[in-house]
C-alpha cells in the first residue's frame, strides 16, 4: 500500500545533502518550471488537486489565486513548519531527510506567485531539524539555487528560517505572521485574510511544509500523475504518522482514500498485544475520535472524514486500545489546549481552564453528573466564539469523547446512578 | 455631515452615519452593543468577544461588532436567543475567575462587569472549582494600582501606552488564564498621561492611588468643567461630594470627550490639580493683616481705591472672559490702568506637543481678545506711577519679582483678591477671598482660539464671592450676566452669529477675523 513520492529519498543515505539529493533528481524540475508562465504553474497545481496538508485541506492552487492582482506591494510566502499538533510527526521527516525537496518546492511556489522573500517558520523545539534545514539552505545558496539568480534563471529569491519560541498557536497562520513580525503569537481577526494583507501588511501565502514539498513531483510528472494517486476529490499521497497502540508505529506515505482499518491492520501491524481496539483519533489530537464501528467504514480522505463528523487533519493517526481511560485522555487533551491558548479571547482563555479543572475534579472522584453536562455545554459556549479555531480544536474532540464514551465519565461522578462502577471498563 | 446609511437592527430600520463600526454608529441612535476591549480612541482589538452580533444572511453569520463597519441594508441581530446566549456565556466566562469583590472595589457603580451582569447575564455562578489567583495591589507607578484578578485582559491600558503615549510600559505576559497585564521588571509607568488607564479600564483592575477608597462612585456629583491647569482647556468632569458635616470637596477630575480640544484624555498633572481647589485656599478677608468680615473688607477696599489717584488693576490670565470684562469696566469707571502681565505660569519647554502646554493659564487668549496689555514694560511703568495695586488673582508673585518691583510693592497700597493664600495675599493691605473656577461659571479661550463655557460645580458651605461680584462691589459697572453676554458678543462676532446664547458643548472655534475685528 505504501508509495514513495514525498518519501522517495527518505531512506537514501545522506539525501539531505545537495550532492546526493541532486543525484536523485533534486532541482531537476526548475528548467521546465522557469520555461512556463507563472500562471501556467498555478494552473498545473490547481489541476493536480493538491490540497493543503496543514490540516484544513484547502486547495493549494486556489489559495494562490486569491492573491490580489496589480498590487504595488511585495508578495510573501510563509512555509508553516510549526508542526505542533499532538500525534503529528510528518514535516520533521521532510526537514531532516529531504530538505532540498522543500527548497525546490519553495522555488516553484515563489515563481508561481511572484514572491521573492520566503520565510520558513519552524517550531523552536525542532533543533535538529532547524540545523539540517539551515545547512541545506546554505548549500542551496552556495550552489546558486537561492539568491539573486535562482538556477541561472534571473529570478531572485531569499529564504529565511524563523524559529518559533514554542507556541502551538503559532501554527495558526496569522499568529505565525505576528510571530515572524516579532510580536507575541496571537491570531489576527479575519478578514482581512493573509492573501490580501498578511506579513507586514502585504499579500502572503502560507502553506504547510508537506504541501510545498509535493510541488516538485507535480511539476516533474504532471497533474495527472499526481491525481493517479488518491481519490477524485482527495488526490495524491500523504505522510501518515501512525502512533499509539499499534504493533508497528511510524511514518508511512500512502495514497489518500485507503480504508482506515486496512491501514491500521496491514500497514501498522494492527492493535498491539492482541488487545481490542477502543477508538481511533484520525488526524491529530484536535480531530473528533472514531469508535471501532465508525473506523470500519472510514477511508483516509477529506470526504469520508467529514461524513463521519470528524476531520482528516494532519494525518496523525492515534490508535487507542481497550486499556485507555478516556477521562484521563480528555484531561491530557484539555491540559494541552489550555496551556497553548494564547489568552487573547475570553471564551478560550477562561473556558479551557475551567473545563480542565472540572475534569480533574471528576478524576478525583469529586465531580458530579451535573459537571459532565456542564462540560458539554461549555464546549458549545466556547466553540466558534473566538478569533481563531484553537478553542474549537479542543472542544470538538472533547465533545466527541463526552458523547461517545459518556459512560466512562459517568463512572467517575460521585453521584452516579447505582450499579455503575468506577472501574467497570477496566480489567 | 457624514453620509448616512440605512440598516436593520432586530428588523427595525435605523439610519446611521457611515464610516463607523456597529458599536459607535448604533450608540448614537441609542442601541447598546456590550463591549470591553473596543474603545474609539484605541481602535478595535476584538479580544473580549462581548460584542458578537448576528448578521442575517451573512457570511460569517457571527461577527464582532467592533470590527464590522456599518453597511447599507445590513441586517443586524441583537435580540435573538442565540446572541443573548452568547452574551450570557461570555459574561459567565469573564466572571468565573473574577474576584467579585465589588464591596471593596473602587470601580463599583461604574463597572462594565457589573452593568453587563445586570443587563446580559443575571445568573448564579456555576463555578465550583478554585479560581485562578494572580497579583493584587501592584504599584504600577504614576499613582496607578493594578489588580490582575479583576482584569478582563481587554488590553486597553496596553494599547494606550503603545498607541497614545508611545511609551509601551505595559504588556500582557503568559498565555491562557495565566495571562496578565504587567510591567517590565523595574520599569514602572513613566509618562505624563498614565492615569488615563484608570478611566480606560472597563473594570476595577486599574485604580488610582489618589482616589482609592475615598468615595463610592454613586455618591459623587458629576459636573462638566474645563481644566485650568494650562492653556489647552481640556474638558473634564468635576466629581465632588458634600459628606455629612463636611464641605463640598472635589475627589477627582476625569477627562470629558471633546474631539475639538482634548479628545478622550487629560494629563496627570491636570487631573491632580483638583487638590488645589480643595487646599491652600484664602479662607477669610483681612484688613491690614487682621481678619475682618468680608463686607467690611470690600467697603474698605472700595474707599481706598476711590481715594487713590493712580490705580493699577492686575488681572490674571486664569480669569474668565466675563471676569476680565467686569474688571476692565472697573478700570474704565475709575480711570485706572489695567495690566494682564503674568509670566509666573509660563514654563518654557514643558509642552509635549500633545495636550500639555507651556502656558499654565487657562485664558491668556482672552486677555489678548480684550486688548488688555500683557507686556512687562507696560506693567512696570504703570506700577512705578501707581499708588494702589489691585491684584485679581494674578500669579505674578509666585515668582521672584524684579528688585525694582519688589521695592515699589513695599511702599504701595495693595489689595489682593485671591482664590488662594499666596505670598502676595499675605503681604497685601487688604486680602479678599474669591471663588475659584470650580465654584463659578464662565468662559475661557484656549491656545487654539476655542471659546469654551463651563458651569458652576462646587457649592461651598461658605461660598467665597465670585470675582465679578467683588468687582461690582469695588465699583465695576459691567457685572450683570445679560450685559456681560452682550459685551462678549460685541467682541466675538462668531458668538453673536450663533443661534443660541449658549456656547456649544464642544466650544466655539474663533477665527482670525475675531482678532481682526477687535483690532479694527
């Protein structure tokens, strides 16, 4: 089931160096790309159906076409490498194993959108990755792939790596821009959208690392070759990070549209220790959880996920076996989002802390049935009332656990109905 | 006149000014949209989420009103169950970590959290877990005390120090419900407008060290006044109260919005100048350094003036136009010389290009309008010839006088009409107490030629006489209100042309032609 497009060079020794990368085809598309009109490049990306790999799945070519025309301002590209969603570990492989694929993608994108300054926003914790990336950029500059005359094509492009300071919210594209501009990473109100007024008030395109890294293949082999993978509406391949209670956790490149359970059982070796499956988090911690029954009918594409009232997300699949305490899991989940709330909007700032305390109280055996209902209500009260979707990234999954595993929460309530044991679900 | 647009609020058509956001535009027509973080002087931040309103058929259907400009045909929903629930929910979240210490909070009575709780929330707390604890009574400098627990993180104070004073002392550190307003270590508030954050704060998080625990807001009477701290003429509220068995005292000045003069703010020095209205006042009349009944002092003063050949009247640039007119009529009546010389209140280099001016007097432009000579040469020459000096609250003697002037003052007959006890009032042959600017009504012209009227605010238990009535008792002829207004209209055509006899709320901008008219 595995395919090798993005991960083609991952297993080649020293593929992160320019020499080895070039041997295996890096920067080979540039001649063809620069021979094309920028608009034709955008069209080819549009035709490939490539969707943003940061989580939202917005069509990449369409996003680029939102740039205002004829504006007397520079256009910026910001590559989002703030990979912070729990259970997500795909971009880090690109950064360390094949950074030149990313740089080549940046060149293609910048040529298409008329950008001469690109920023790569990388999370502060990625120390190994930032070193590898910077080394590759230095090599690319030295070899003339970046700088005043990219690949001898008369195109100027500078790439700057900007390290974050450890905030999940900086993966939100406008918070990322605030951070690049040197301010506290807090999302901006939209509109205006970054494509109109982004970095330093200029039109800005923000794409995920994996989105940009997909461009060399599309330009090299054409839109149809890319669409040969995946489904009609979710074409191409994706780097899936499979973790949790499986026999063979790891990063796997797969075409979109495969049955979720097939991937878990055949690619990742199935649930470990011969235990029963309890639930699957399909695409990072912020996606609503799937029960085993739901997982049976789910395929790994944007449409199937939406049909199951969850999201494709970042491709970070977490498999949970029967031993998982969902209340503990929800506590961890809220703890994370509460800690990462930027504190700007009232509902998120105050609400997530309140929810965390309620769950902790429940875990201590001091919570009540009313607290469970309050948790559900707070999810509704907080969600979509804020500038960005960080609060929703917490409340959407939390609501799914409360709905699908309510009995586990009830088992912790001090005033639970008789006959429900706190430990009934455990061995 | 701005262009008008028609939009619908809860299905009702309203006409509002274009170019404004929903909060400002609808406020004009009496529709309140609750908000904490938005302030017209600081712009929309959009963090409090209290102003979320529904837009029928809109994409998105839910928007912050502070960031939504009015538009023709917009269908705004404020009274739907959905919006009411959002307002209730946001209020609940604002309050869960709020200490609710209203009984000991200075903001009580003028607090948005209290007002909005009554209007939009009104439910019992569901908070059954410990609250977040933060810093209390933090001294931020410049007389500002901060309570992080009461704070709603609206960032008005932070934006004020960044956008208005451009000093940037304040910032919000930490994330989530640990976020708090704070200073850089060892770098307290250090600007001349810092106390405005107390007014800007919609809750009791920023309080004034000067005002704290002195008065409950609801006992204060609020009168409109004009600050006499400098020639800017900032519009203020004079908040005062007469407590049982005590005198009517001022407890604070607050800025009053006037886009033509000071905008939304005042400087800290002007704000604190209310103390001078309460303290250091000349309490009783004196004749030859002996306390005397006021009537007797006035009669004696009148006799001495009448017995003199060469009287010099020295008028203060802080007097109102009406007072200046009355005093000038006294000069005309008695054939006295009148001077407006005063340099004691000019602090060269103190101005900051914003509100604070070098000239610490409120109506120097009035002296010029009435052609009262303000030069030192004229004053000195007149003083040399004079045998009696009547000083109407002039600040001349706050500074060291010229030796020649000092020598002359020793031999001269002097009469001080003074609001405060000053070196001159102490040495004057007759000292007569007068009402200060919070105790009378009048008009002043600021440094930009804006004529402004202020009413009487404070009524003392034993009111000092107004300077106009003192002038009348000394023999002035122009002292009746109608006559004074008529005289003002004669020298200010713009006032004569105005439809009403009242000077408009935002002042009357005098043009060059006014000056030309007077000179002609």
